[in-house]
């Protein structure tokens, strides 16, 4: 059940016994701290599974709930623990939190947010990177509450949950995924032992100009050689599908070669047009067919190419 015209929830679950993270917020800020956290949860779930948190948002939020301004809650001395995070348009160095946020206009609300990030109620990396408030727990509860909805779209850049926690009715928009590449060699080394055997299955000769070898079919149509990189990548998907989706029509014997050639064409485009690194493509391909969510949603070369950035982002988050 959603709010009219939006992705949010009309209500959200709250445990009767909260863990130490919430008790510590209440111990430090009193009932005001607990109330602010619940109000933030309301704001997040009303919008979906995250909300933006900038200096301007903090000021407006504090005004609406009647807490904040430049008021520092009783008992918060200048010795408030420091936290090195960035967000809200700038970098917060390791300074005292209370006076820093008071001068920025966030007041006690922002102090509570900082303490909540420090204690893991909200995810620090998501705040640092995107200036949003969310957490793995928030996302798990959100997707559990929306699993009976019709199909809807989410921003894949902000996901913290694993693929098996995301219901099949969710379409993940990969356009806004952080495209900052990490060191491929670091990923290669980290995955080296577990993927060594499968890497050999995807290796094949290339033509002198660096493009995968392919043959010409009738009427100028490309027919990919069975030892080419695109064809082997396509066959890898088909082989894995035989394990998890054996009844899929695309891998029936009478359709298989046609499917493989079509998927190989998409793999070829991913390498030549999208400029995907072959080693990285191999890693993402393996991830797509071992992750519980993606293996049920990537059953063709076209789907693999479309969701490439999303899968790479999730793969790198899993590495971390």
C-alpha cells in the first residue's frame, strides 16, 4: 500500500524493543533524540527508502518539527565526539560536532543526525557519497513492505541490500549509478582464486585490430565464431541458465544458437561501442549469474548490457 502517486509507505514497522543504538541516542539527547529519529524515519519511508539531507533540508526539517535552530540540547558540551564525514555540500573535518552544526544552522537536529550516523542508524558511506539518509535495515523493511505492489522503479545508486532482498516487481534504474571505476587490478586480485577456472572459459583469440573475431553470415549479418569472446560470454549465460532456469524458451535446443548469436552481438557492442574492459566484463558477467537477484533478471545479452553499470556498482559494494 503506497501513498497516492508516490513510492512511499503510509506506515512503517517499529520494533517494540530497539537495540542499543537507539538507546544511546536517547541517553545522549533525551526523548528529543528518539523523537527526531522517528520523524526522520517518517520522512524517509514517506519518500521511499532514503531522503536527502543537506543543510537546507536540516533547517526546514528542524523548523517543521519545532526542534533545532541554533539551540544545542542540554547536556551537549563542547566535548561532543568528533566525526569525520562529508555531506550537505561540504566536508566535515574532525572537529567538535555541536558548535560546528550550530554555526551551520542545523542545531540539535543535525547533532542527532551525526550521532545516528556515527552509531550506524544511518549509513555513513551513503551520507558521505550522496548526502542521503538510509540504511540496510531501512531498505530491507521497505522492500518487504512493497513486495506486493505492481512494478515500480528505484534508483540503483543508493542500494545497500543484496539482490535476494529485492522483489521481482522492482525495476532498478542504472543511469545514476556512480560510474567511478575502482582499480580493476585490485578487483582482479581479490577475485582471482574463485574465478580462475571460469576466466579460462572466456579467453579467446582476438583479431589484430583488437576486436573479437567473427565470421560473416548470409546477407552481411554477423555470425560470431564459437571461440570468440562475445560468443563465449553469451554461452556462459546459457550454461548458467540451464542450472537456474532450465525451462526458459531461449535455451531450448531449437532456439539456442539463435539466442547465442543475438546475445553475442550485444556482448560485442558492449566491448566495441560501450568500451567495456574485457577483464571487467568477465567479472561482471560472473557476478550476474551468481548473484541470487541478477541471475533471475539477466537472461540475455541485451539485459546484461543494459544493467551492466548497476551490476558493476553492486559487485564493487560487495567487494568492500
